[in-house]
């Protein structure tokens, strides 16, 4: 896909991978629409921010309606990036934490895709990127809830790509390892330079979007080579 003038919707754009994706897609001359609760500091005429909480279908539906009113009913790319995780043993998770993870990480993907998919089917083109995690590939201790949400995203993505490929729509699930973002704010882990950089993950996703129409990367897994630094 040639990304120039393509309409790209991204959730969770205030920082981290979401912000890096906005910057990378703007550099490709795309029209970038950010959904989130906090507006990022981006100064570009092709960037448009709409306040939305992906945990609420009503909020998502309202934001989409404003986009269609302002910019027309076109969605070429949807990147479901918004997500969060809490670190704790299963029995120590609060009910509120558990629900927030599933409402954001799983329901948010469903709500955003539910509205974008019929538009893409009608136009016969589009690419949906669901950002999961290596926690959707294997389980880790003290992240059972987060792993559960990302395994759900993996399963949804596998079904989505098989449902949509006959309509000319690509669906790619991305599985990053540890990324230097504020994701670890709810843990004892300090982000460091041996983690993946958000800009590098964003560049990989942009490459996937730019592949030829009949070239479909279904799963993208990437990890830091030395997540704890060089062996001493």
C-alpha cells in the first residue's frame, strides 16, 4: 500500500508505540487520526485527534461519527494499539484491574474493528494491525491477566484475517517483546536501552503496511536480542 493520503486510525497515541506510529505514518504523508484520552504533542496539519475511550463502544462510535463528519467515511488502516497491563499473582489482581485490562485490550480491539471492517469491505481494501505482545505467545508469571488479554487478541486476529482476506483486507497481529515505554509503570521493572525502541517497532509496522497487495504478513514477532544486556 502506498501510504500517501491514506487514512490511518490509531488508538492509544499519547506516547510509546502509538506516538511513534503517528510520527512514522505522518512521515509517509498519510492522514493520521488518533483516538485516545490524552492528546499527543504533534503539530502537523495531517494529524487529527479525537477523544475516545476504547473501553466504551458508545465513546468509540461517537469518535468515529465525528471523523466521518469531518473527513469523510474512509478507513484505509486501523491500528489497534491501546493497551495496558498490571503485574501481580493471579489471586492478587483486583477485580477492577482485571476488568480494565480486558475492556481495554480485548473489547477495544472489537469495538474499533466492528465499525472499521464494514467500511473496508465496501471499498475492497484495508489493513488492520492488532498489537498484541509476546505475552500472547507464551505465559509469564505474574502477568496472567495481561497474557489472557493478548492470547485473546491473537485468537481474534487469526479469525479476522481468515474472515477478511477474500475482501482484499489484510489483518496482521504484532507480538513485540519488551519495549522501552511507560508500560512498566505498574511493575518493579525499569525501562532501559536494551529493550526495543518504539520507533523501531513502528518502522516494522509501516513496512508491513507498505508491502504489495498480494503479500500478507499475518504474524510479526520481534524481541530484543539481549533483553538484559550483554552477558558478562
